[in-house]
C-alpha cells in the first residue's frame, strides 16, 4: 500500500518506509497465511522513540506517544517502542518525530504551589516563566516552507495517554468507567477547556482582565464555593480558579480556603481578599494590573470562545477511490462512479444523505442548489459529527482532468481516506499535491464482494503531527464490520485532533488566543481593581496594629478530588535507567506522570489500580496492576514530598506499604508456602518459617531476590524461589480477610467478561485456518508465551490486553478455532473470578 521512493527535493514529502509497504502491499495474499514482518531497514534507536543515544530530547506541546503492551518500561502505556507495529520513523531526526524542538531556555521553570489542586493534566504544565519568555515570540512570522514537511510513518503499537485530560472526575462518572473502557478513546482533546462552562458559567463568579508587564494580556476567573460539612470540618470553602495567558496551557483548578495564608479569617461568609488568594497561587502575577470585567453577555461569550477554541464536535474527511493499476491523484479524482466494493465500504462507513435541505453539519457542501452533488455520506460517533467528502459523489467534469470541483473539497480536508481496491498501485503521498492534507489513512480491501471480505489499514502523516490512536495492530486485518467502523471513525477523529497539535496550527491558535485576550483586556474592563475593600482595610490598619497573616492549614489539599502535583525525577526503564524530569499528579481518579521536557503524559493508571508503595527518604516506588511499578525520586531537602505522596495514596487507593522479608527454609529445604500464577500467595504452612516471618495467604510477591515478579512466568518464580540460597522478597500484605489486593478494586470477572467478548469475536471469525481477527491482532504462540510473562494490563480504549499464563489455553483454543473449548474455558475463568471477589 505504501511504496518506497527517493526524496528528490528537500521540501517534498519523504518516502514511506519499506516495512509497512511490504506489510500492506497491494498484491493479494491468502487470508489464512500471516504476512511476515520484514526487518527494519533502519538502525535501532532508543526503543522506537525516533532518537538515538546522545541526542537531545524533543519537546512537544501535544498529546503523547505510544508504546507496546508487552514492554516492562515505566512508560509502557505511552512511550513508543519497536514492538507491536512497524516503525518507519526510526532513524529520523528529532524534528521529524512529531513535536517542536526545544531550545535551551535561560529561565527556571515555574512550579505551581502544591496547595493548588489541578483540574486537568495540562494545567500541571502551566508555567508563568515560559509564558513571559515566549510573549515576544508570537510576533515572529511563520515559515511557509514548514507547511509541507516530510511525512513519517506512524509506529502506533499500544494504548495512548493522549486521551487523559480531566483529572477531577465526579463520582457518578467514575461509576461508568468500565463502560468507557470498552470504547475507543478520543485523543488530543482538551476536555478541561469546558471548565469555565461547567463550573463558572451561569454561577456567581468574578472575571478580571489586565495586561501584565511581563506576561502580556491575562484573564482570571475566580469563584468561591462552599464544601459539604464533614464530621471533622465545618464551614469549608474553596476557590475555583482559571488563569489564562497567551500560552495555550491554562491554569485550572482549586485552592482550599484553609490553604491560603491570610490577614482575614477562614470560613466566614464574606470570604478572603481575592488578592491574597491569587498571590498564594500565582505570586508572580501583578494583581495591580487586573480590573473587574464588565458584566455583559459579550464577556461571557468571549471567554467561552477563548477557552473552547480548540474544541470541535464536527469533522470533515475526504475519501478517494483508488482502483486497480491506479496510483496518481488525477487517476483517483477521475473515477466517475463508485465501484461495488467502494459502495460496500461507504455503506459500512456511514449513511448516505440527501444534501438538499440537510440541516446537520454539511462541511461546506451546498444544501440548497445541489452545486456540490445531490448526496453525501454522514455519520456520528461518540457525539462527534463526521461529514465525508466522497470523490465519486462530488460533481464530475469530463473536460477538466484535474477535477477541481472535487479537489476543492477533498484537497482542503486535513484527513483523507485512500480506499484501495485489489491490484491498486502502492500509495505514495508524493502523488498528492496539497498544502492542507496532513494525514492519509490507507484502507485496502481484500476479497471484495464476497463472504470473506476483510480490510487492512495503514497511516501516513506529516512529521510534525503527533502520534494518535487507536494503534494499528501488527499483522491484523479487520473482518467484523462494526469493529472496523468504530476503529476507523476513532482513527480519523483522532487524526484531525492530532493535526491541530502540529506547529502550524499551534502557532495560529496561539495568535488567536493572544488577540482574544488583548481584546478583553482593552475593551471589556471596568475601573474596579481586584479588591475594592483593600483601601478601606488599609485605612483602618493605620490606626491599629498591623495584623499578621494566619497560617494555612498544612496538607489541607491532600483530601481534594483534583490532582495534587509534585516535581520528581522518574526512572525510565527503557535503557540505562535514566531519570526524567516529570510532574507526578495524584487525583481521586488517576495517578499520572507528565514529562516536563516533552510536555506529554507518559504514564497513567487509575487510583484503583494502585496496590502498594515502597517509600524511602527521597524515593518512592508505586506498584500498580499485578505488581509493575514506577520509581520516583525527589531532590535533597524535599523529603516532605514523599510523605505527602504516601498520605495522598493512603487516602485514595486500596494499597499499602510493602514489606521486606528474608525467608528461611525448613529441614527439607522448603519455604513453606505456595504461590499462584499472578504472584499471590495461595497457602502458607501455619507456624512455619514463612508464617513466622509474617507471610500470609493473599500476600502478593512484587520482588523476588531483587527481580520484579511481574517480569517472571509462574515457572520462573518457582524456580527462583527453589534455587536461591537466600530468598529475599518484597510483598504487598493482603486485606484483613486474607484476600489479595487486586487492581481495579473490583472482581476480575469484569475484565474477563470484556476479554470474552473479543475472544468470541475471534472464534466467530476464526474459520478453518483459525485466523485471529479481533483487535488484539494475530499473535503466534511464542509471542503469547512471551506476553504471559508480562503484566496483564486492563483493557484501555477497548484494546485486548496481553494474556497471562492462565489465559494461554484460551488463546490456543482461539488459534485452533475451537469455539467450544474457548467458551468453556472463558466460563471457568469468569466463574472462578466471581467466587474470588475482592
């Protein structure tokens, strides 16, 4: 599907790499025969991140990258690796990896006070110093040559963190978590942008605008709200706060009134001086420049547009038909009528609608005079509207070989689907002459118009477009129409969202934001300063002793629902165990790590996934899932941060502190306990050496002789326990009822039921050859056994997790197309997990 071609001119799009071109080549292959994966033609780099050792790190203001499920890396949930999908971007320069290259900065990064609780993940990256340093950069002209960078292949091979946004999740939404996990995630969307609409709009609040000497135009929204009384605390208040600068990153969140050092009194109806609240959160902001905004509908509308300028529920996607022996743009545009295979694909994709009188999103198509055709294709997915520009439905002009009426629409679409029929020539983006098409999704149909029709997919994108999901599974074809439709719609929506994170769109969005802020600061302010009561208070204080500020209640923020953040050094296990500067955020729903250099979320898990931790004076290990962990370190003098992290984890998770044990053998050389396949202790000999050391049934082994148990198969664990002279283990103690601490804090049968759905889908599509056609992709038994030694991740974004050892039998049944054995074994897994609740 993608051909290898030479780069003739530096400004032209570069070639598609060989591996994906061979993997998804236009020539047909039998559906039951797996396509071999050729070796990568590029030298190996740092786990597929596109950078080699010694090169500078890339700084992105976009979402994230992705990684393989099977890796033991700290950043397995996002960091790109060489496993899973073929990476044609290896060996590229840092500029080619989809992000902006950071220059050496002379300023020290601004750190938000820990007392401020963040609403979303991007707020953790808010940096006043960066905003001040970049305020003059907005006047620089944009390089027009950068609109046609080279294209890089998309090495997607794992669930992405690019969908992580809102961290302060309401309780009612937490209850629907499992339902959301069965859907493909919509990525690169700043859902926190709805903060003003959801928590300020229509409620009593204050807006202040002004122009700071260093930061330029700023807009601040603040709202005081009362919290529910608890047994220990009464009359508690908090301030919701939004601080907007010319940078696209916005500070959103809350600060508890008890966390503010004030000359006033906490918990009164009147509240604290707003000046003191702002000085507590953003002391560098010159509050004297702020003026109360006019109380008009225009101000509210401007703020909503300012905050939500990057949100869109409407998308347009071009679709081009590429028939046998075709490859050029002209050939595709000149296909006058749709073929039977193309019509079947369009029927799968959406609904054909009559344009005249169409009252929904039309994507610039004529709905009055039929000048752009009589019909088009329209659909919705997860609340998003998608209008497709179908080449064969747009007007055809026999006298115009360029088909400008068709290209006028498709050529201006950010995302384009290339539908290839059997015999089509390999696709090359060099054949497309457009300044606006950034992503091509190539869909190749196999055995069209038959009972054995299936599709394969490849993606090519501009180099400055960040990675986006859902990932394309290795060597997989799509047979189930509904599954393929959901995958493709999520892919094109995420593709357009990712394009808006590229340099070109980022620059335009920043300029638009600056104009909005400047307009508000100049034209929509009153003469009222931040605190009108300040003058009266100052006069009174002249005749009395100056009041000192009362101290803030220490640790008041640790019980909040939003994310409390700490700056840490996080260990990257991909190679060399390098330390990366990160921000750790812990909310009532998520534990996340944000890479401060690349501006991306590199790790996330639910708080309910956390099962334990190992604290040291300046270091902390957080265990999640079935025993995997992240390793953090704080600078000297920040030991209090570790204690705060542990206190926060105790409040929000089911985990507990790990215990180190040295186990002795009895006279027969036995340790006196049995261990299950998942590393939990099944049975302990009463009053034996292990029992005397404190080991109990339900304990989870996370380290055995300094080896992470999650990296070991059951046989390897047993062998290590039997042969080691001195057996030192790190365990996570069980609950009081001897039940092991399980990730999710719910019975595992929920996960098994989700897996069972995909397994039955695989059986339905298995056929005689036992072809694996579910989203997890076709996997050899060797890879199954390799994955069985890794942690089984919960399904995120609807992907099948790596199987564990006990599920290997089920995978083997699927491989052999044995539906009866698969059904029986899945039922046994569900029944067993139902009986082992907790």
